[in-house]
C-alpha cells in the first residue's frame, strides 16, 4: 500500500507547514501517551519545532507505508 492511499487516508498524519518559513515540516518522533500520542515535527530549513496531539494508532499507518516504500 502506498503512502497517501485512500484506504489509510483517515489515519495519516498531516505534515504542518512551518509558521516561520512556510515549508513542510518533517515528522521526527511520536511519543505514546495515555489518551493520545504526541507527534513532534521539525523544519529542515529554520529548525522550528512543533508538537501536535494525534489519535492513538495513527502512527501505525505511517510505519506500514515506510516498510512498503
């Protein structure tokens, strides 16, 4: 299954745009928590960091897509 396929669309992690320079940020890590997971994104251009709460298990579709690449 390719990343971005319609079957996993609802579980994908959307990459935010950097508020400082406007490019797509990279997902650097996912930390499991009790009620949700916390995704940390970093900007490759200006090193800005952003964290977002994501639904538990949302990262599993991302891991599967990486193994199929």
